[in-house]
């Protein structure tokens, strides 16, 4: 009986324990599923879903043929958790990091002392750099989590300083180079910058995503790309010619613009000296500016284009009207006026006054124009106001209001003083002369595309107004053609082409002793079908200062390359002079030797031939049957080609040919 009672007590005890446990379990379940339901559900979802931050990918900037001017690539920022770095290893680690990151050792030591938690050490570093740092941590026995990478985007400018004042540069935000602060990067920042996005994909226990990112969210991070009107080949040619001129004449700065006359499209825009946007922080503000837009100056004799247009349009002067230039020295309405550069003339036609840039003649013509009408015409040309080009930081130039004009203002204005124009204002007004008197709005971006290349917005030419009649514009072109043919711009003449131009030599009035000059050159070509305008200005050249000597040769070098590059047909063909040969002299037969020197080019086996040593015409003929887009740089014969010869044509979409002077062969050197 005692034994049976003992068993019952034990069973009862076990039952009580089980009941207590069950009650506790039920209570716990009630607490979790009812009272803490929301918290537990949130924790469960958090374990299943991973928060993922998506960085914006800034869009590309392309030239008119969709060659990349700016691209974005993935990079990483190097971040430090100083709490995981032992004190004894800090100096050694700082020394090794300084070698890898090119940061002073003492600066790294200071950062480790001042920052107790997480902080960024370096930005825009490569994955290879991070691998080197990981190896350093492993060698020192420091936790690999002490220094860790965070993904970000880096803006890359593959052509370095080429077109830098137009393209601009960016600053960094938390995700990399995403803040446009200058040039196109600033002007179109909202278009080309992608969006920061967050997504919450489901994950495994190993933090692997179980589902792809939603396409709509992913596409929102991609910035649009912009297609510019710039032609990189023309840009390269104009910057090279301008840089050589600055070096030759030891000038302070130079600007150059090439524009489509009929549309206002900017094909090239250079402002030197310039900067490299890949490391813009290494340059002062005097380099990080676009002088084509922001630096107005007195245009000098280039202004005579517009004075002529106004006077001709009003019927105040005739092309063949005889004007007394008084042999280079005159008093016009109580104002001493002189003609410079040995251009002193007597009574000559207005066309010759223009060709030889007579200040005296233009002072007399300028006095014929009523001030209110003169002022109205200058406004029509866009002077004293912004051209509204799609680039930031444009100056409106300087044109005094009519009430501030004095009795001598019309004389000064007639040949380019008492007014300051930016280069973009000047070329836009000059282009109107080649466009039947229509003033076009200049622009740099032709199209905005999404990341797939589909058009979002297209920009078309915009006529701002008819400044002079088509007949007047044609007469101004004829005057400018005389400047090339028999006037101050003979050095700019190009064989077989009729060009229109005007030189300008400005004495800088704000310089105390007035010993500094600006040599400028405005041109339109070809005369029979105006298509391209070009404006070049070189500030404070030393050794010479007349535009005919300083700026005209730069234009000729650039124009020759543009004419060949665009394959514009010649205006006429000059017959080659036939040298007189004595009947008794016997000429050696060079034909076999020349045949051996010239390569025979055929497109065999579907590969790119070797084009070195050929002229532009020969290169075009050699690849006439191939679907390859040729890009020409320079003039002369081919000295370099990309891709290399024997590259399969199926892999070749674009072939860049660099032209220059061909080195003579040993046989020729001996001769």
C-alpha cells in the first residue's frame, strides 16, 4: 500500500510539472502571438528581407557621332572603423596605407586619433587598391572589418583636358561624383543624374537575394545621356592649333569657336589654358572658366562687319562709294583717328576700305547712322544681352545704354571700341551674315536620350530674328571675301576655296600704357555656300600682335582640316602651272620607283588595310566599299591609325586616322 501511494505521488508530481510547463508554454505563446505579435512579425520579415541601397549611375555625355566624352565607372570609398585597430599597429598601418593611397602618413595618423568610430579615408579608389589594403590588414593581424569598401560612382573624362571648359566637372556626394558644378555637367545635372533608390529583396540565411531587382526601380537609377553638337575631331584640331599659337607667341590666353552657320550648332569651343576635369582640384579658378562665354572684350576691327551691315542695310553707304581715308591720319568730328599697319590710303572704294580695315573710313560711315537706329541694330545683333546658349555662367557683355553715349560713341563703336563682346556673341552675329541675315540661337546639346539610346527630347535650330536683309548679308560676305583676296587676311587664303573673313587687332584700353593687344579673326566659309563660321582670339601675344600675323595662320590651319574632314567641294580649281622644260634636257624616268613606293590597297579577307602614308582622298578611296566610319585628325598623310591594320572589318565600326608630315625615306634624304 505504501508502495502504491508512492507511485501515485510521483505521477501527480510529474503531472503537475507537465501542467506547469504547458501553462508556461501557453502563456509564452500568448505573449508572443498576441501581445508581441507586431514585433515578432517585424523581426521575421527583417530576417527574410534585405534592405539594399541602389546608387545612381550618371549618364554619359557624347559628341555628335556618339563618341564618349564623359563616362561613369564603378569605384569604392575606403572606410575605417578605428575601434578595431589596435593602438600598437596604428603607426605601421598608417605608413603602409600612405604608400598605397598616396596620402601623407601623418594625416592618416591624425584621422585615426580624432575619429573613434567609422569615417571615410579615401574616395574613388579601385577594387585592386582595396585588395592591397586587405593584404596589409591580414599581415598585421588586424580584423578585416577594420577597413572596408563602400561602392560609389566615379566620373571619367577619357580625353583629359579636351573640351574641359564646355564639359565641366562634378563634386561628390555620398554616392560618388553626382553633383554637376560647371559646364554641361551643371547645366544638365537634373537630366543626367540618376536617382537614389532602395529595394527590399527576399534573401536566404546566407544573405543571397532570392529575386531580381524590380526593373522599374533599377531604371530609375540610370541617368539620361546627352548628345552634343560637338565634333571631337574638329575640337582636337582647333585646340592643337590654338595651343601651338599660344606657345609660339607666348600669349596669355586664347579662345576659338567653330559653328554651323545655318543652325547655330557649336562644333568646337576651346578656351586655353585649361584644366583636366579628372583632377580639377589641382587647378586655380583662372583655369576653370570658359572664356568663350564669360570674358567680354572690345572686338576691334571685327566690329566693322556689323557697322558695314547696318550702313548697307540703311542705304547709308554703297559698295563702290569712294571714301577719303586721308592717307591714314584724320580728324573726324573733332576726334583724331588713325589707320594702323601701314594701311594709309587716299580716296578709295568702300570695298577697299573694308579689305584694308580703315578706321578713318568707318568713323565717317559710323557718323552717318543715327544713334537711336545704331543702338537698335546692335540690340538686334544680340549685343549687351546673353545669347541663351545652353551653358552656364554666360556674360551679357558690355554695351552702354543710349543715354550714356557721347558725341564720339558712334565713331568708337564703328571700329570696335566702347563695346565689349564675348566670343560667343561675336561668332553668333558673324554667322548671321552667312545665313541670309538670320540670327540663330547657339546651342551645344542636340538630344537627350535615355540609357537605352531612345530619344527623350530633341533640340532644333531656333531663329532669334532677322537682323539685316539677305541682300545686305550677301554684300557683307563679299566685303569679307575681299579681306582674304586682297586685304589684311591674305595669310588665311586656302587654295581652291573662296573664304570670307575679317581681322581684328584690339589695343586693350584698360591697360595703363596700352601696350597689350588682342588679335582676333572671324571667318565664314565657303563663300558660295556658307556652312561654317570660325572665331579665334589670342590675348596679349608677344613678338607680334597684328591679327594677320597671329590669328590668321591659326584659322588657316584649322580651316584646311575642317574642309578636308567635311569633304566640302572646292569653290574652283586653279590650273597647275606647267614648268618649262628645255628640249635638250633628258628627264629621268621615276615612274617605276614611284610605283614601288605607293602601296597597293585592297580590302582582302575582310580585314582593315594599312593606310599609313595615304592622303585623305586615298584613304577614302581605299575604304570606299567598307562600312567603316572614318574620323580624320590633322592634315598631310596618315601617320597613325586605330584600330591597327589587319583588324577584322566585322569588328570595326570606326577608324580614326591621324594625319601629319611623313618622314622621308633614307633614299629621299640622300637625294
